């Protein structure tokens, strides 16, 4: 397993660290608040081995306006040459991932939400969404993901990682990547 070097993008004087690796269909991964860019590293490496291009971002500031953060994601997409991508996020990263299609619809192939935090952000009308949640999550209840999927049953699918807690993307990267690979296989 090789890891691409850490790079820094500086839109408007703000330094955003990211790692861009692999080739193939693109997936942006945004980690949970309190985690670091390495927290989704094993998951990213597995996806890269399965011929995906993965751009991992450093955690984004939850105090910032979510629309500004969505713009930052699109700025990074521009910087690495992506016209469109799947946007994935863990916890608060999922809040940003849900905002990107609302603000930049034409840039998003779909959304991957990993234990998404409760947020009053409707899902985009015509963009597919995969929600993955650990059944033992004590930070964000599974019922949040169930509610979210029920709000758009024609577009959203829910997969669960049995017995896994909130950090399942790091503790169960194989199972998490399998759900993502299987879902994106039709894209």
C-alpha cells in the first residue's frame, strides 16, 4: 500500500491539506471533526486498489459556513482537475458532502454519507446517496441515517456495519469499502 504525498491548496489564503491518489472514478472523502487526514487512509487505500481515484481532505472547520466549505470542496476539485466526483463525508464531513450538490449540483455524481450527523439539509432531488452507518454508533444514532434515507427512498440506500461504532470507516475499512465499491459499480 502506497500513499501519495500530502499537498496543500490555498484558496483565498486558507491552507487546505489533501492527498490525491489513484485513477478511475473519483471520490472525495471528508473526515469527521476531531479526526485527521489519515483517519480515512486505509479506506482510501482499499478504494485506490479497486481502481478508484480518491482525494482525501483534511478535516474542515465546523465553525465555518457550510456553503463556504462546499465551495472549498469544489475549489479543490478544480485544483486537481475533476469536473465531477462522488462526494463522501464522515460525521460533519457528511454535512459538507450533503451541501455540495445543493450548491454545485452539476459537479456531483453522488453522495456517500458515513455516520452522518443530524443536519437539516435535504438531499438533492436527483443525486444518488449511499448512507453507511455502524449499528453500535453511540455518537450519531442509526435512527438519523434511517430518517435521512426515508426522506428520499427512491434515491438513498442504507447499509449497516454490524456492531461497529462511529469510527467504523477506520475500524471496518474493508466492509465500508465493499459497500462503496458495490454501490458505485453501476455508476
